[in-house]
C-alpha cells in the first residue's frame, strides 16, 4: 500500500478510520444534501475536494502522515467522491420517483 498511498505504521487502519468511515459518512451526507436541493453535481465535486482536504489534515494532525502528498490527496478525493456520488444518486432517485411517479419507477437501489 505504501507504493500507492504512502503512510506510516498502521496506515491501512488509519485510512479506513479517517477517510472511509469519518470523511465517508460526511461525503455521503453531502451528496444527499446537494441532491435534496436540486444542485448540480459539479458542486458536489467541489465540496468533496474540501472534505478530502479536511481528511488529509486529520491524517496529518492526528497520525503524522504527509499532508499534501499528491497521491494521498488523489486517493482520498477519489474514495470520497465515489461515496458522495452514491449518496447523491440514491437521493436523486428517490426525488425523481416521488415527484414524477408516472415517468419513473423504482428498479433498484440506484
């Protein structure tokens, strides 16, 4: 994992805790909030980048990992964007089915 995402000792556990669990929950909620306001996806990308920077700061401040390493930022951003887009899509599907039931029907979770 150090070749793709350089970290210190117990890097995988820290990545799962900070990026996936904590920042991922915030990214999922952000995706749902953006969708509930009928905002475009580009705003979600901008907010997710800010969340990735917050996650990087937590890695740096709490676990002494590199702060602005481009590979770490890119991996955090990609993971958080994926989670945010899932939240966005779930909320948007629910909105479309509720608002336009004669056009859209629920076919699955996304």
